[in-house]
C-alpha cells in the first residue's frame, strides 16, 4: 500500500492521489517509486477518507509545524478528500499550517470554482507557474487541456482573494531569460515567485 503521509527532509507531506492532468518533463515521479521515507507513493486507487483518517490518527505530528498536500499527483483531483482532510487536521491539530502544492488547474478539472472551498481550511497555496507563456508551458508541461495556462493564471488571481498566502513556483529547468520573464509575469499579478533547484527528489 502506498504511503499517505510521508516525510522528506524535515517536512511533512500528504499524498492523496496519483491523478494529474500534466506530464511535466521534470516531474519527480518519473524518477522513482517514492521520495523521503515513503517506500512507495503509487496508490492502486485514491485512499478513502477512512484510510486517510487512520493514517492521520496514527501519525506523530509533534515534530512538525506544517503539512503540505503534494505527493505523486495533483492533490485537487481528490478535492472532497483533500478538503475533508484539511478540516480534520485543523480540528485535531489546530496549530498546524496547511499548504497546498498545486498546478492551479482545480477549476478546470472540476468545471467549477474551487478556490473558496480550498482556502476555508488551507492556509497557503503554492502554484506551479513553470513557464512564462502558453506555448512554453504547453511544451514543458504537456497539459491535457489546451486552456491550462490561462486557467492556472485565473486560479492564481482568485487565490489571492482567499488564501492567507499565495506564491508561484517553478523549477530551474528553463533558461535564465525565461525565469526572468516568469518573475515579471508573477510581479504583474502581485504574487511572489520561488525558483526551486531541480533535483531527482524535487519537492
């Protein structure tokens, strides 16, 4: 059975689904079956709420101040389980900061607005920007939906209204001039950009 909660470095993550609508060239799940202390992050099927609750109840949260929804898929595919888990964590560990690492395509995936529901219990949204233009994004991330780049930016604009903190992220696999173009795009939206160094276990 795949791990639901796992530790990488000194950080705690929740792995709720393997489904994703992107196939990014740099994606860590192309490298191995797991990262950190997770033997495997590949679920045979999405874990049920009962399974998630069991994992949460059995885990020692005392060393951690933050949990990130990430794993080997886009967490918002498991939207109902994600929101349930965030609410439950806030109930049983009220001091825990919750962060969502997302491709920003939740509205597109579900065909409806999702930001307000997510932000009710999740504190921080880290949104993968990845490229400065639609063409470059499509070439790097290979989205299933041709409107993904625009949908991601719209999600980011809406996220600014509701999450306590929003940031863009990208992995430094693109040319320096494109990183600079991403900085400029992020600045026009008033959202800070974090550039992450690429490693085989990039989180």
